[in-house]
């Protein structure tokens, strides 16, 4: 099973600042990686697939990069609605999720 | 618009089984995979398996093989996930989610979740 490790576990950021979230795979997943946002009491929302392609309706401030084993989700200027938990998910070899990064207000 | 509507919360005793339904609408049901993912209280996401509604083919995560069954009813555009031999560790919110059109293994529309509580 491919293990996905996200860092940091918690990220404290001020509104308007840039947030950078990391995700590392235990073996190469090529570009078969997605990012999700989850708010309390809600299901996840797909942000990025194919490591860097924004899903329909996702604002341009969200961007994904990386391939192989190291990936990054960047939120260029945090808005109030962006404070949430973010998960990466590989789908190169079935599916596994990372443990999540909580983005909180600094 | 695409909607995935799940059945309501369940309370089960250890050893019992639970069957959760997920009714899809707003797209052609047989064209997209449907995933099942669960989330224990305060924990992360765990993939359970996938079903293709067209032929009913399934793949289950190794952890759940032998204990989970996913089925579908094309006449009502509904998929079902049954989990047997429940223990307290199965207490979680269970989600169904549609596989993305471009890459089936990412999930682009999620149900509201179904809380399953396993308690003596």
C-alpha cells in the first residue's frame, strides 16, 4: 500500500497570506494525485486532480504542483472560507489518503 | 446538477451488519464509478472500495475484503454498501462519491455522509 504523508499537521496562516501544504508518497504515484478540502460537518470537495489541474469551479488561488513522490498545494492568498482541512490522495495504485493538514487562522 | 443522496444515520450492535444507500442524480448513472470512503470521528479519510454501476464490477480495499459488499440498482440509480461483522472501530461517517469524469479515481461529487454508530 502506498503511504501518503502530509506536512505540516497544522498550518497557522493570516488571511491574505500564502499557504504551502506538502504531500509525500512512499513510492512514485506519477501525477496521479488529488487534493481535497473538507470543512467541519461537510464531505470533502475536490480541488485538484492530476497533481495540477483545478476541478470545475475551483478558484485560481488554488494551485497544485509536483510529480513522482513530492507534491505541493499552494493557496496564494488565503480567504476566510479557505480555513479547513486539506487531504491529498493518490490514485496510481488504487486509493490512499494522507492524514490531512489543518489550515487555521493565525 | 449532480447529487448523491445517502440514507440516514444508523445505530448497530457489535456483530451486526449495516447497509447504506446512495442515490445518484443529475448525470448518467451507469457512466461513472462510485467510491465509498469512511471517516472515523476526528480522523482522516479511508477508502473502502469502488463499484462501476454499468456492470456492477467492484474492487475493495484489502482491509475490507470479505466484510464489505457493494451493489447497485440501475433502475433507481442507487448504490449500496453493506458492511458486516461490525465492531466499535467501524463507527464512522460513510460517504459515497462519484468518480470524476476525467479520472475516475478522483471523486468530484460527494454524498452528505451517513453516520454509523456501533455500540453495545
